[in-house]
């Protein structure tokens, strides 16, 4: 039976450890790389914010994600592994847990250095929150 593994990524340099771990330890796994655009980053904008400003924000985020996904795919090719990628908008820790539940993920492999943009409210890392809330095995790298 193929193991389904979710690898949430934020920045490529941090994601490299998680990817290297899963690609070398479980080369036959069905790997999905998930990038979550933090919705809290735009929650401070006033309701009257022009639609073009929001569009510009998400386009810039899309460009960053495109670059990240390209780097992730390149790394997977080096290991001879194919993986799927997806991007969601939401609160990172909750979105990761929801995705794992909805897609019958067996394990989440996450870098321990990722923090949400709301760190000023709570210093808890996204990885720690995912570990506490996830119904599946979480490996923090």
C-alpha cells in the first residue's frame, strides 16, 4: 500500500530538509507538497481596499509560489520521484490539518521553523500547532 505524505512548505530553504527526508526515507510514497498563503496577511486591509490592491497581493503571492513549486519539482526530479503540488489560502496550521483529513493523508512531514504571520499574537509555530491538532502522524524536521 502506498503511503500518502503531505509536505507543507513555506520557503524552499526550510522545505529542503523535509523534502530530503521524505524523498530519501520513503521514495515510494505518494507525496503532496502544500503551500498555504496565509489569509491573515490580508486581514488587516480595510474593507474599502480596492480590488486591484488585493489582486496585486495575490499575484505577488502567486509568483512566489510558482518559484517555490519549481524548486520543489526540481528537487524531486533529482531523487527520481514525482510529486503533486497544491496551493491553498487560509490559516496555515488549520489548512494543513484540514487538507490531511480531506485527502486521507497518512503522515505530515513539516519543517519546525515555519511560523504564521500572527506570531505577535502567539509564538507557537505552525508545526507545533499541526502536531497538536493532526489526527495523523506528524514528523517535525
